[in-house]
């Protein structure tokens, strides 16, 4: 995973442009997931997220 993300403005499937970017991305996501849940990999973090209940 990368360590940053781009922010895009999308008008349609073929019309989009990059507005800006941020250094807070995949690395931050994985680091927080591992600290908060005890997971040890990106795949495990995604599995936990898909099985979670956002109403709790």
C-alpha cells in the first residue's frame, strides 16, 4: 500500500482531475487498525472492516 492518496474531482467516467493530495493514506490506515484491533496485516484489517457492524 502507498503512504498517500490523491483527491480527485470526478465529473464522469472519462472526465476527472486531481485536485490535491495528502500524505495520510494507506500507511496511516494500517497503523491505526493494527494499534486499535491488534491485527497484523492489511488483509486482516480489511477482513475485520468488512465483518464489522458500523451501528455499534
